[in-house]
C-alpha cells in the first residue's frame, strides 16, 4: 500500500490525466460542431448548449484537475452563465464581427433557455465525473 489517502495528490482519486481531459475536450468539440451544424431546431440548440457546458466543465477540470465534481460543475455553470449574460451587452457580437470564429465560443444573442441546457450539461458531466472518481 502506498500510504496515500483518497484525494491526496498522487492518489488515484485526487488526480486526473490532463491528456485524458484534452482528448475528451476534442471529442466534445467535434460532437458539438456536428450537433450545431446538423441537428435542427430545439434539439440542436439544447444538445449544443449541453455540449458547450461539458466543454467548459472540461476546461475547468484542465485548470484544476483535483477539484471536486460539485465545485467543477458550479464553476463551469457560473462561467457559462457569465458568457450568456455578457451577450446582453453586445460585446460578444462586436467581437464576432471582428473575429467570426469567436461566435462559437461567446455566442452573440442571449437566450434564457440556454441556461437550462448549460445546467443540464454540467449536472450530467458532473455525475459522470463523480461516478468515475468513486471508481478510482
């Protein structure tokens, strides 16, 4: 036995692979682009929003790989909500005119139902992360 306790640096539970996080992020990014370009209507909007939130969750996890799933989910949802509410200012739309790909990251139009999709996405990925963490 290594003498490390659960959640300590170097323990299986306290450590996540940044390479794994990047790979998962790449998969989620491709899935999000496919959904946003090929699924029409509300299903595409909700699915894209959920995948966006999952990607933000993975970004938070990349920066803080030892964070607990609840903290990671709350932080990710907060960032998603901040970006969504920033759309009310018009700043993301102005940035998208200057550099069009930024539209994929910041969006341009506030849609309140996106907040529900983000919350659903972080709850889902947080639950998966918590289950995987318990298994390790």
